[in-house]
C-alpha cells in the first residue's frame, strides 16, 4: 500500500466481496456518508442501507456496492466494512426490483400481525434503497 491508498475490505456473511487498495471509499454511516482515505483517523461506525463507493484513483469513476447495513472499522491503513448483505449495484435489475416491490406491497396489504407488517416494511425499505442505488449508478 502506498501513502495515497488505503487497504479496503468488504465482507458479508456470504463472502469477501472486496479486498483491494483504493484511493478513497465513501461509506453510508448511520449519521451520514463519510469518506475514508489514507491517513484517516481510527473509528468504528454503524452503517445504514446504502451504497459504498470505491474510487480506485483520484477522479476515477467509482465502483458501487449496495449494503443493507453493518459496521465499518477504520484503523491505520485499513478500512473494513462488515456488511449484513452486499451486492454489486451492476448486478441489480431494475425490473426485478420493481416486481419485488410490487409483491412486497401486496404482502403488506395482506399482513395482519404488527410483527409481519414491520418485517415487510423493512423489506420494502431495502428494496426502495436498491432501486435508488440502481438509478443513481445509471
């Protein structure tokens, strides 16, 4: 790793999605987005659903990875994101997500128990965030 790059890892329960040196990572923290570059102070942050943007070089077009939440740990020259679930935004299909959203809205209309409604509402929020990610990356 050089003085202008930081080692970045993104890990989900399914797989290690990213392990590379980057110029900058922009991460969706619970308190707002934050950027991490070489020399960043140490911190731990909880993450909200959103897009992690990885910049290979200064001014380069970022790689977009959608996460459903998790934690970020920044220490020294390493930034690790532990995501609940992660997927490359380019692998998401707008049509599929729109159909999923329609199905979830039907499920919400049929849900009778508060716990079921809350679970479906959470899935709707994640699906809407994925659709926003696809639209932003287009």
